[in-house]
C-alpha cells in the first residue's frame, strides 16, 4: 500500500492555492485524456495494419499499393480534429488568465519586472495608478526604467529583488479578490511560473503581459523561471508571498513610508508649526 500511495503522490498535482486553479488542472487532465485516446487509436491502427498486411495473407507484394484515400483522409481528419480541440481549449484558458476580471482594479495591479537573475515588483501609490516604465530608461539610479515625466510614477512603491507580496482578500459573495500581475523584462525572455497558483507565463522584453489569479491561502510560494535565461538561470529564484488583508495593509503602509520618509517628515513639521501658531 505504501508503494501504491507513493506512486499516486508522485503523479498527483501539487498544492492548489488559487480559486481558478482547478480549471487549469482540468485542462491538463483533458489534454492527457486526449493524448491517451490518440495513443490507443494509433495502437489499434498499428495492429490492424499488421494483421491486414501480414505475409501469410499477402504472399506476393503488390507494388501498385492502395488505390483509395480512405486511410489517408481518416488520418488527416483525426490530426485536424485533435489540433482544433487543442487550439480551442488553449484559447479559452488564455482568455481566462489574460482578460480583465469582473472585479479588476488598478490598485490591485503589481508590475513584476524580471532581470538576470532576480524578480522585482512595483505597486501603485496613493493615486492607485502605476507610472509608465521603459527598459531603455533603465540605469543604476533608475532600476525599473521609470518615466520621470509621468506623475503617476512619483508615489509608486518599489520592492527590489525581494518577495512579491500580494493580498488574500475575500469578497462578500465568498469568492476571493483577483490580483493582477503585469509582467515585463529588462533583458531576455524569462518565465514567471508559480505552481501552487497555477500560473506560467513567458516574460518578454518590451512587452507588458498581464495575468491574474485569486489566492486562497496565505503562504510563501516559490517562483520558478521556466525559461533558460542565461548562465545564472538556476539561481533565479523568487517568491510570491500571500498575506491576509490586515498584514497586507500593514506591509503596504510601511513600504509607503520607506518610499517618501522626507515628505512625511516635512508634512509633520508643517502640521506641528501650524499647531504652535494656533
């Protein structure tokens, strides 16, 4: 029994912490069932061909071959049907993870930037909007390539080469709030893969590719770069840290203070001076 349970465990899905992740598991199962159906079909065809064209039934070779195209058309038809099924189902799941959700909000967007060999993140500031960034503007003093002329970028919260923190918030209807991750790269193609969240998306330089998920369990989940991106590819590790709403609010408050401590001190000084004059 131990051997059987270990085999089942080895072929089972990893932990699921995403509300819509079950659909991805269903997609994977559907593909495997389709491949199993094709495999069985080809095995039947193989043995049928061996039986039909065995040497005892055809002692003399017929160099004219088969005149009809029934078999050829059947094989081509099966291939076309299988390809159509894969395209239709894949398109459905692509739309599921790329199109905006019904509870989409600019404030829930996290801009994740990949580079050799780390992950960094930006969060909207008080205005709830992320400023523009361009990889041509990247420098030692501007690691995200922010467009300084865009006022929306002034209050953005930046987290360099650390855990990507996202909130787990439950809606009134019992569902979990969606988190959108806006992916981009500063150098080469990377791949943002977090198995428990059932997300896997190539990150391409010069493009912004959005994906979204609904986390259902707090925890720290490893990011795997599933695209060979250079000599340090194996060292490119990161994590998505899912926290509850209270911890998220506290973390976000602290990060905003780090962003502009001087501005807050100045505001506090102005308030104090005003009180003294009063």
